[in-house]
């Protein structure tokens, strides 16, 4: 489904991320945010060309998109967008927010959900103040995250525009899943069976010689 074919609600949350792979914590956070803000829709937005993800080789966008669809298909409030995947060039958050709001039209209300670690870097993003003005930012901290770092890094005025929502599944991460699969360990109870089956079918997160074409 292309970005233009996604039917968008006036009020929604954008769940931004690499989703490499998507897992249960992503899904629970999305549902918690949806209920907390009484939103009819959560738009999962797998990044196409994330400019800040340079510490490892990101799985091809199409694979990550398919895993998101498989993980969210049974929730009528969840939709997966191809907007960033189909847009050429780096994936900038402000471009995504503006494009979604333009697609919704008048009265658009957007909540943007991302990790608290990512929010600490928001001043390095394109047009950080515009991001904070155009969407309600929801930050999800990892276990042990010091919330005072938001004030220290962003300044009180900017940090006051960020809402913190705790993760219901502390410690679950995409990195953990990749490492467990790479090491031959079980990742079955960290993400949906459909996603695990797809990972196994495609040979994702395994050494290059074990991957499927």
C-alpha cells in the first residue's frame, strides 16, 4: 500500500523507527499511546534511509516494511505507511510530519512517538524546533534512562514539549533480537510468530552466506 493509499484519521500517532525488526515492545507502546491520547489510529512509519543509523548495516527497507505489516495486521487501529520508503533521499522527521499533516488536511493532530535516546539528539535533526511545534513528541525511555537529561540537553522550554511514556516491556529491543538470532538463540517470545517465520524464511540477521536471495 503506497503512502497515498493509506486512509488517515484526523488525529493519529506516528510510530517512527527503523523496526529492524519490529517487536512486542513497539506494539505495546503504540497501543498504550493510542489509548492514553484517545487516538483512533497509529501509523507505523519504517524509515527508508535513516540518516542517524550508521552503527550497523540496516536491513533493506522492503523487508522491514513487510515485517511491520505482519506484526500489525490483526489490530484495526494500526496502519503501516510506505511514505518514507517511497520517498527518495534521507528520511527526515520534519518532512514526514509535514507530509502526513498535509495528507490529513485541516484539523490534523499528530503525535510522534520515538525513543528518549533519539529525542536527546533532536537538536541535530533537521528543523528541531519545527518538529516540536508541529507534533506532540512522545519519548519512550530505555530502562535506567535519566529523565533529567532531557532538560539538560534540550533546555527546559523544549523539554516541556516532550511527553514521556514508559515502555511496558523493559529491555526488549531490536538489537537483542538480531543478536539472539545471529547467535542461534530463540527470539520466539520477543516478537510475533509471523515476524519470526518471515525472518527465518528470509535468513535475516544471519551471516551473509546463510541469507536467502
